[in-house]
């Protein structure tokens, strides 16, 4: 045999030299959950080792993460039910604890990158990403609310706006609103191919933001569709998205790869709560090695083409490679 692929696997030095995909802490974005109050650190039962933090305790967590090399954080607000209404007015209220916390984090850690979540569901009494009228999630009337939310977040210090709502046209409306308000340098990482997935359960538990009625299938994508992701990506990029995202990651690696092959903008993937929880549950049973499964899962997302990965594994992975 003239060609023996095993020759390139015969020792660790050669395997490392020819490795095609590389995974580092610099590729990871750490999602964290923020709650109003002080001294709050609530573990989320369906997300082991992940917590709801008040900003005073979260600052200590961010400091630990920065020391491990994590520099990008996606902040999600957990809003008390009595503060929610149908039009998500708290989302752009200057007294919103979320906006105040962003200001505090940026004052304390000016060099970290903060990403936001832009959708109505954390603040909506209906629990949907868009405005609900007569039992329908209405598209165009949602867009001005998303624009107000984005401006308020940029003003507070958010570096990357993350529209997760999947309303048609929202990227263009948000981009125009940011630019006309003077936030031309604020980036948009659009949730471009966000699927109506069964893997979001622990996240909705963490935010207490499940829909009060119906489901999200009229705006989130059908898991059976791949070509549709190309349509969504074309639209988001034309409207001004700087980066585009696939969510979830693990069951949609083919979509990550498809977008990477077809678009020149950075591609990110969200390694979602259900994917994280599965590894924890199996490792607690002794069925999987937690560290090995975590690393393999993250590497597979990088191999598929993701430039950045939003993942609850970020801190554990950083610890594993920092010894």
C-alpha cells in the first residue's frame, strides 16, 4: 500500500501537527443569567453548575472567567412575573435592572465583550418572542419594540446585539435604529437559523419564560428544513448582520457547515441548554466521561465551521485546558 493514513496518526506530535480543527477558549461565548437583587446565586436544577446571579455576585463570576481567558459573555435577564406586560415595556425602561447591570459590568470590566438577547419573551406576559394579538404573534408591530430594546442595550454598553426573536425584517430595523441613534459600532449577531427545537427546556426553566399558550413554530424554523437557512442568512446579511448564528448546534451541524460554505461573515452556533444538560445527566449516571464528551461536542461544532460557540461548557472547558 502506497497510501497509509495511519502513518499520520502514529504519535501525538504528528496527530497535533495535522489536526484540522482547533478549539480554544477564544472561540467561546459564556451565556449567563441575571436576576434582580443582591447576594443572589440560584442554581438552576435543569442546568447543573449554572446559576441565576445578581449583578454583585456576577461580577465575581466574570472576574474568575476572565482569569481563565473567557472574554465574551451573553447576558440573559430573568424577570419577575409581576414586571411583565404584553408589550415588554420593561425591556427599554432605563430603570430596568438588566440595563443597569450591563452598565456596572462594563464599568468594572471595560475590556470584556457583552452580548445581549433581543426578544420580547423575557419581558412579555405572553411568553412569546413577538407581540401577541388575538392569539397571533404579529410581526411588523413587534419590530419597533425590538428597536427600542436594542437602542437601550447599546446605550447601556452592550457590544453585540443578539436578535433571537426570528421576526422577519428585524435586523434591518434594528440596524437602522442603532445607526440613527449614533451606535454605528454596535455589532449585530443575528439568530439566523433558530429552530423550533425540543432542546430549549432548561433555558426556559432558567428564565421562566415559556409561552403561556401555543408554541413558537410560526416564527422559529422547522427542524426538517436546511435550504430555508440560506434564505434567512441572505436576508440577515443584506439587512446588516455582522455575524449569523445557528441554534441549536449539535443536531444542526449540517446547517452550520452549509452557512460557513456559503457566506463570508463569521458563523456562530449556540450549544444550547438541552445539549449541555444531556452530557451532565449521562456523566452523572457514569455513562459518559464528562470532560471528554464536552470537548468532543465543542470540537465537532468548530469542525462544522463555527467561528464562535455560545456554550454553558465555557468555564469548565477553560478550566480543563488551564490545568
